[in-house]
C-alpha cells in the first residue's frame, strides 16, 4: 500500500493528517487498520522517501494525546525539564490528569521518548 495520497506524497499526507483533530486521527488509524490490515504509523515509518523528522512528526500526530503527553512527561523527568512538566500538568483538569496518569502507567517502561 502506497501512502502517496493521489501523488502528493509527503505534502498531501501532512495536509490530510493536519485537517483532523486527535480524536478523528485515532478513528482514521482504526479505519486504516481495518481496511488494509496494516498499522498506519508503521507504513509511514517504512516509507524511504520520508525524512526521519517527518516520520517522527507524523508518529507524534498519530498518537493519542494522553499517550503522547505521557511520553513527553517521561522524557522531561529523565532530563529534569520541569518547564515541560509544569506546562502539561498545569493546563489539565482533574479528569485529564487521571487519563494522563493512566497513559503514563502504560508507557512507563519506554526507555525513549519516541519508541519506533
């Protein structure tokens, strides 16, 4: 399966991904998996035409918000970057902090900020 999006390549993929919010991107990932029996992020990672920075950006955009922020918190804790911790945690309501806490517990064994 090619991810060229009608010949537009990376620009078309970026436009397609960015026009949706995170919840909608999760639905797109699920639909992609059910249609092609392939994980969308894996297909992006396997495309040799995409730069590593582009792949990392797409990977980040396709993660559930809580999971992505949990990984940011993990990285911030490892590097003692308290500014990131403060920005993420202080901008949340109680229910969002609980969802973030659950995601953090799920990904606490990741050694890297982005795990490919």
